[in-house]
């Protein structure tokens, strides 16, 4: 029904004729529907919260909410960096391996005695993988981020296992365990870390020239090149940021278990992409917000947490997540068609 509304077109021969009065109402209806779709992630999170609150008396308990926040923080950190790459029509499959590589790199190179040294080395390890991704794509002239980062996914996982002979490093600095498993009042410290990351990237994407370049490059790569934007530097920086946020996720994961495990992030790359999609970002680039992506990651965590409380099997949880991802992709298609329709109807109103 929604698609039928969107896909209706006026007769080509009347494109430049005065718009009939009904076009104004159609434009208003399209704008309203578009606004609802843009609020989709927040509305879905609210609906899920209500459903699980009614279905389980434990969902809204402070302990469960703290657990939900701490568990979701890993995917939130990953999704923030993934968003930056997706905005420029890229994708970073390597982030799952960066989770393990970054903390193993820190533990082996710097040891586990100094917390700040461990923290900086882990971030450096993430930035290293991000730099490799960006360099191969930009300087190696391989404009297929999926293939490039798929290669570094395997390479980083292999390197992490080589560094430790496939074993985990147990006993991390107190600073790391506090970041991963501590609390500041009722708020888990990993949630605070993700909040700081989110605020920083929100500012970068909405208040800086570089943020505007991200959207411009993703929205129209050819136009961005013609305008003289530094496409190579933008791309390189996007992948470095993705690597650093993946390292932050690795620090949280290691701190929660007091262990640096080479393959700790196996499969997490898919969760980061799912969170970005559920959060309303477009895989076609140029569209997405930090706030909605954080909401998308929280939706993913809420689904799993709520279904766990209800005793639903992990297999059915995967089915539920898959259905929501498909719905989010369909909404992205509908949203783009709605925007085209609104532009057309608005142009007709101006002509009239």
C-alpha cells in the first residue's frame, strides 16, 4: 500500500502543467510518512521496551538494564565506526578481528602492567588496521571496501593468534577492567565510554566541514570529486576511525572478561552492520546519524536481551533479527522513493 502511494506518477505530458490542488495534499501526506519513517528506530525501540516490559517483570529492573547497556556497548562502539565508513559508501568487515587484535597487540607489545600504556597501544593497533584498509583502498586503487576489509579480517585474526600462539592473555590492568566492567553510580563505564565516543562523532559529523564532506562524498562521489574534495584523505580517515572505534569495543570486551582473546570479536562485524541498517543509515551512502545508529545497536541488544528473558531459543532470535533487518532495508528503499516524490510534488507547487 505504501509502495503504491509512492510509485504513483502523474502523466508525463502534464509534468509542466499547473499542479492540481490535490498535489499539495499528496506532498503533505508524503512528508508526514517520511517523518514517521525517519523516527522508525526510536519508535521501534519504544515498542520493544513496552512489549518486553509487559511480557517479563525482569526487563525494567535496574540490574537487567545495566546488563543490557554493558552488553550493547560493544556493538554500539563498533557501529559508530561502521557508520562513518558506510556514509562514504564503504563497509568495514575487518572490525570483528580488530576487537581481538587490538587488545592482544597491546598485551604482547606493552605487557599488562601499565593500564594507560595498554589503552594507547590497543587504540594504536586498531588505527593500524584502519590505516592498512584505507591505504589499500586509496593508494592501492582497489575501490572495493568489502573485498579489502574481508582480507584484513582474516589477516588481523591470524596476526592476533600468531602473537599469542592462539592462547588468551589473562590478567589485564585495573584500568582496562574498570573500563569494561566498572560502574559510575548506576551507569556502567562502557556505556559512558560509548557516550563520549558518540558525542565526539556526533559533533564531527554535524558540526565540522569534514563531516559535511562525508555526506557529500557518500551522496554523490562523482560530484565530490569534481568539487575538489580530498576524497583520498576522507576515505583514509573514515577507515582509521572505524579501526579506532573497533579497538574501543575490544577494550570493553577484554575489560569485561579480564582477558585478551585473539578471536574475541568473531562475528561482531555482522552485528555492527545490522545496527547501522536498523538505525536507518543507507548502505547506498550519504545518509545516517550517530544517534539513530546508537539506537539501532540498542534495538539489537534489546531484542536479544528480551527474548533471552522470555526463554526464546537463540535460533529464533536470529530469525527475529533477520526479519527486522529486511524491514529496515525495505524502509530505506521506501524512504528514498518518498523523498523523490516529495521533491517532484514540491517542484509542481512552486510552478503553480
